């Protein structure tokens, strides 16, 4: 796969998708903006304050939340309750932190059971998840199918010379780079995280392939769906926990008008093969406090910002 890259200033699967005309399927209004944020990490007081102050600019705005709201179930519920009460629609996908089972969380569910518990909380709040029918954004910049994805990773983002997962993990450990997922993200009942990833990819691929070919998509996943966003990582071995090569052709194959992701804590926009890939993370206080831009402000996805439409270059935030 080839890339044309421009760095720009950032301003178990459910049923088959039923976009557009399905009775009861969520729709946008005639106006509004589709915006996105991720990696809110509300266990930090400073980040909780940002979420407390986060508001839409219009009553028709939809918010995409691309994972890592928090680790404890109570924190995740707290944040999504506030956001869903303010935005016309909230769409959430899990990040690795939501899937952790930390010792201090009273909810000790693991793996699929933990994920399903979070999905049920979202349904109580009216928040859409990867297990719900894909909604169609019909506001400004639409129509477009909003496809919330939960795909995990499979250790295929390996560094050159590492021929297997085991060799890549050994090299990462030697470099002092081991993701906390190895201790807290349990794949139960799957035998491994990569097996869970393979199941999620297969089921999601079938859903996306069934979408009407005339509709573009907005792909929303916590992890990047192509490898290119991991290139600037300070610790290249961390890419092991950042995605899967199995989705490399998805942006073009499934007509993505935009790809939204988080996880890397490198908020920026990459144009890869003509498709905008927007990293929308807030990140930890020590990270966002160094940035010039206002922390926690959602990134506009649709309508496409003028910089995206023009393909102009800039500096990452």
C-alpha cells in the first residue's frame, strides 16, 4: 500500500448494519457538525474538569468518542452520562483502557464480558456502540455511514527483522517497552488478544461489506486502521499494540470519507492515499499541557474542514 502523507493542523459483533431508511435507526438533522474526541482519561482531575466543560456548538452536533474514556466502569459511566446529555448523539468505541480489569475497580469482569457490560451501560444512556446498527449522519457534510469499530490488535505492526510475535515481544521487552495491556487486558474467553482481534476483524469486515456502495463511511476505531500513524512513535516497538495489518485496505475498500482514531496521543491529521486519518486524543495532562491549542476541544470531522478539502499542509498540534 502506498501513502501520500500530509501533516495538517487538527482543528462479538452486532447485527448487520441497517443504515438510512431502517425504522428507528438514528439520524442526524439537517445541520450540525460531526465532531470527535478520544483518550479522555478521566481518572485525572484535570481531564475530568475538561469533560465537565465540554459542550456542543449546536443542538444537532454528534460526538464520536474513540476510546480510552477511563479504566474503571464508574468513571466511564460518569463521562458518557455527561456527554450523552449534551450532544444530539454520542457514538463510543472501546479503547484498551476500557478493557483493562484493574485491581482497584469493583467491577472485575474480564475480556468479552467486560466489553458487553460497557455496551449495556451505553444502551442505558442512549450511546451507540460497535454492537448497534450503524447510524447515518445526515447533517452538514453527509450523508455518511458512521461505523464504530472495535478491532483490537494482533502484533503484526512489528519492527523490521522481527519474524514473529514472540520475537517482536522479546525485542520490545529488551528495549523496556511493554504495554500495560499485557497485564490488565484479558481476552477471555479467547485464548489470546490476537485471536480476539481476528474474530472482531472478520465480523466487522462482513458488516462493512454489506453497506450500500453509494454511501461513504466514517470509520471510528480506537487504534489506527493503517500502520502509517505509528511511524513517529518515540518508542517504535510500541506499534505492536497499535493495530493490525488486516485493515490496511479498509479506508479505500469501504469508501472512507474520514478515519477517526486515538490511542497514540499524537493529535494530528494524516492524508493517506487521499483519505483523512484524524487522531483526536486529549491524552494525559502532562501531554496536553504542552500544546498550544485548547485542551479537549473536539475535532471537526464533517463537514470536512477547509484544510482537508484543500489538502493544505501545516504543523501538528
